[in-house]
C-alpha cells in the first residue's frame, strides 16, 4: 500500500521537482513547461529571468514548501508579485510568484488592511475608499503592496504620514528554515524592526497588516512645463518647497518624451518638466500654495484640482505597460543652487542624454521622524531624493548606466549614503548593506545571521549572508 505524505508535513524532505509539485497547491513549472515564460515575466523587460523552477504559490504553505525545496537543493530563493522589483536574472533560483495570493480585507473599525503577498495597491485603494480610508501607496497603484512597503514606501501622502513601512502592524512570513512565523512588535522585536525597511533579506512575507489613513480626497495632479524652462523651474522648486506645509508632497522631473501618438500633442517628442503636487487641504489653499510654481513658466498641461483618492494615479501618471529600463539614485541632505546647476549641466534640456527621467522628490515632514514603532527604513536624514531612469533598449542599453551614474555623481557633494532602498536598482548585497549607518547595519546583519546565515534569500535587494564580504 502506498502512503501519501501530507503536503503540509514540515518534515517531508523536498529533494526533487516531483516532491515539490506534490507538496504545493499551485503550479510548479520548469523552463520547458507551457506557461513558464508568462509566470516569470517581469515588469522591467530588460531582464529575462532564468530560474530553475517557479512555484505559483497560493498560500503560505506553498511558499514554505518552495523554501524548503530550495534549502534542500542548495538553490537561492526569489519572490515576485508584480515584477516591479526584479533586479537580476535569477539564474538557477527557485522563484516564488505570489500573484495568486491577492486577498485584501479592510477593517473599517480598526482602520487597518490585511493583504496577501500578491495584492496590488489598486485593490487596497478600492477596498478602503468606501470607508473613508486610504493606504499609503506609491505613485502607481499597479505596484505590489508587500515589496513596496518592506522597502520603505514613499508615496503622495508621505510628508504628512511618513513611510508606508512605519504603519505596519503585523507580518506573516516564511523564513529560511521553511517555518511560517507571525511577527509583530512583541513576538520578535528585532525581526519586526529589521523587516520593515530592508525588503526581502529575512524571508518571504505572505501576509501584511497595516494602518490606513483617514483620507478620501486631495488637491492634486500634475503640471507639464516646456523643457526650455527647466532651469528656472528647478531653481524655483528648490526654494518653493521650503515654504510648504507637511500636508503637501511634491516632486519634479525632467522628462524626455517619445514621439508617441498616444501622448497629448503638446508632449510628443519633447523634453518637458513634470511637476507633481498632492495637498491634503481645500482647493483654495492648494491653489495658493501652487501659485508660485504656476507663475514661473507657461503650462503645457495642468490637471491640478480636487480629486478623489481613488484617482491618485493621475498625479504621477506612471507607465502601466512593461518596458525595459535601468534606474539608480541617491538621497541629498540639501539642494542648494549649486546642486541644481550641476544637474542641469549633465541632464538639462540642452544636453543630449539617453535618459527617460531625472527626478527630484521633496522629503522631510513626517518622513524625517522616527516611526511610532521604530523600523529600519533609510532616508530619514535626507531632505531630497534623486532618481534617474533610462531605457534599456539596444543600442542605448550600452550607455545608459554610465550616463545615469554620471548624473548621480554630479550631486555627490550634497549626497548621503545612497538612495532609498526601493530606488536602488540592481546592486550587490554589500551595496544594500552600505545604505545603513554602522549601528543599524550591525543590527540588520545580526538578524540575517540568526535567520538566514547561508543566504537562502540571496537575490534582489538583500543583505549579505554570514561569511559574505561587507564593503
């Protein structure tokens, strides 16, 4: 008689693909299988993921089985919800895709949301809105909740409410030993501190619970200006932001637009300046705050008005279709006139550079204050964040990284340790570790040694495992 081992049995050693397939409810695919390419497809199409096997997880038990298989076969584990956070080829890895774990539950009395590993912000926004609540999502509602939040999370309400990670109450995660753990501020304070702000170094988060905020609408949108006015606009912006209250969050970018007929005619094939504005207050107050920037140059398009929070994507207008890209950035302790001049020299409208966007985000406000329950988010000492995005289509792919790094280097005299973690781009674990000061880095590495000493979670934005070199 044949005995079937229960798939939830943690002592079942998963040493073959067949074992793994028998232990999970979701699909288990290898490169030769139909559906493999679709399952591993990233949002950033400059990457072509080549994992050894992909597990389409449906629950925490599926994730645990995938991690146990990876540990038993000596393979690293990677995780992908929407593909926005992919930073490598995943050669030989076990890739866990979590898009099937997309449940969202809002508790309007507690003012919280509980989401699965594959949930996107759009689902949370729509579930929270009928209760007069909103999440601290980023500029695009198509991004996954978990990866964004664990990396800090900088969105349109950031100066008023801080980083998204600051509002996490509880996490369920699978650690390198294949165990499913519930973690909060009391059950494992060091892991809870480390998890919120350091992304995927310690496990795969399968469920997240976090606070929502009492926001139903805002005064926001964007203004597109001619690229020829970039110098005047960037200098005006850096002075203007010092006058803004915490209720206002803003960013500005120099964009080089393609000659795409789907774009509004005033933008097609032009270099433009894109001002983003989000104000938690009445229309007259928001308009008065924005007036100095509107007076700096004539607008090509101006959409700033009262909007329901459900329309928040209309502020940044991020791309919704996959595209090949490369990015990096840094944080700045200040933005003097000399720093703006340095950026204009290397990326202003008169310079021919193969970049899509050079962006400055205003930080400070609640972002500068510690979370009520302290976490490991970097960037609280920064006044601004710089982000550079370039296309990775041939032949530009050969030069874009060097050009992008040159833009970041131009502001080195005013830069801090590096970018916010979610804006880092492809990086070695030592580069990830370098984002923290010595004391916080030591705390993080101690948690890494305790929970993942061999580096089972060794892909993406992760800290070095025990024995790895830390620069």
